[in-house]
C-alpha cells in the first residue's frame, strides 16, 4: 500500500524535529500542530490570527507561537532561524 508507506515515511521525518506550521492556529493547522507535537517535535506556529483562534493551541513547552504574516520575510526568517 504505497500511500501508507508515504505517510509513515513523512511521519518518520517529523519525529524529534523542529517544525514550522503556518496558519497553525486555524482548525486544520491546530490539528497538525497537535499531531506533530505528539511525535516529540518542537513546533513554531506562525499565524496572523485573522481567521483563527489562540484557544485552539495548547500551552506546551515545545510550542512557540509567533503572530505575523507569512509574506513578511523578516518574521519568517526569524521563525526558521530560532
């Protein structure tokens, strides 16, 4: 089952990593954040909160939330550098 292999391969690459999730405070993004965090990864969420809610994200020591716009190169650079 090729799609299952692809999924497991992707999941394996996310274990114990640092992951940037853009739009991570929305419905879909917050679910992605939770799943990646469960894999032991540190997660940085970049969201402008225009259509999302902070309450969808858990308080967790491996979760960093940055309010900003994906089009802002300086903020994106900061998210991937730190």
